[in-house]
């Protein structure tokens, strides 16, 4: 019941925050354009009006690509540097916008207001930066401890039986993915708690995030699995559509672009749905804890109002 209510409430709040999702999409689109536009111009100047494009339509031809010579090498260098810059910019923008999104999906938020959105983004930026950096460090440490070290030890062993490397790799990756789910859940709890308590530090939020993750494991972990599966399905559909369509004219390219952007917007919506659902679950746990530990603090009317609020947000949107 708690899980279903969290998802329904998160869906309601995500729909109300559609303008924030649109901002997220616009920022992501222009960030990618910083790389795509120069790359397109470079390819156009290199290919010109030659027959290379027609040959490439039949598949990747190494000889044809080799004919590009120095131009291809310069484009590769620019693309590598551009991707590095884009990655840094994307991380910073994601941290900034996430602050506004978590603020817009918390309980008591009066719909989407642009001034509140950007104010919360700026107010929580450094704390969310600390949370993100700590999570990245934990992920890197997990990769080294759980995946790199076991696989390296087994692969360098002369007495290791045949096929053991693949088995160890499979087990290591499985354990890593399980740990990654818990880390993402802790990060979402930390940012949701920070949105409700803007005066506290990012370090305290991280502590709360991991504490809440393990205290509410039985309800939190299935919720995160559902959200990640939904995101994975949307990503798989996007890859299948893009890989299965080979546009030959301008109209086909436009249709492919529009389809990919609609699916990408849906993926962003599911991400915000995850934020709203985790926030709603955290609020339910707070309410239950307050009632169990200090029942005299919450009056009957307050409890009724909170139940009405959850019911109202979980009702289907017409």
C-alpha cells in the first residue's frame, strides 16, 4: 500500500512539475548541440559533395573513412575534447536543475513556479554538489573493490580453472549493480531530505540518505527497482528505434529526431517520477515515525489533513 501510494503521489507531483522537466530537456538539448553542431559542420566540410555519403549509407566502410585522412583525425581530436567538456557541463547542469526538481515534488509545493524552481536550484547547488561528489567517489571505490580487483586476481592466476574469469566477472557486476541501486536510492533520499531541510549540510543529508535506505529497505528497494526498470525500458526502446531507422531524406531525419526527443522527454519524466516517489515515501515514513514516537505532537486534525493531502495527490489526474 505504501509503495503504491508513493508511486501515485510521485506521478501526480511529476505531472505538476512538467515545466521543470521541459527546462531539463531544453538544457540537455542545447548541451548536446554544443558538440553535434561543430561535428556536423566538420563532416560537411570534409565530405563536401563527394560520393562518400552514398557509400556510407550501405554500411561502415573502413577504406572510405580512411580517405578522409587528416580531417577525420582533427574531428576525432575535437570530438574527444568536446565530449570531456560536455560531460563536465552536463554534470554541473544536472546538479543545478535537480535542486529545483526535488523542491517542486516535495509535499506542500504549490505547483511549479519558475522563481521557486531556480531559487531552490541555486540554494541547494553546493550541497547537491557535495552529495554528487561523495556518490561518485563511492561508485569509483566500488568498481575497484568489487569488479577490478577480483577479476584481476583471477585472470592473473595460473591455476584458475577455465571459464572462472567470466563467472567472477558476472558475479562482480551483479553485486556492483545491486550496490549501485542502493547508492542511487541513498542519493535520492539525501537530496529529498535536503530539499525539505535547506539549512542543513550535504554531509548530513548523505548520512540521512544511507540511514533511511537501510531502515526502509523493504519498501524503498522495490520502489527503486521499479523506477530503474522503467528507465531501462525507455532507453531500450530509444536504442531500438534509432538503430532500426535509416533516414535517407530530410523528412526522415526530422521524424527520427522528433521520435527520439519525445522518448528522451519521457525518460526525463520517469526520472522525475522517481524523485517524486522517493520523496513521497520519505514523507510517509516521517509521518509514521512522528505518530509512533510523539503522538501528542500531531493532532487528529493534522493527521486527517495529511491523509487528505496524500489522497488528493494520489487521485487520477483528469
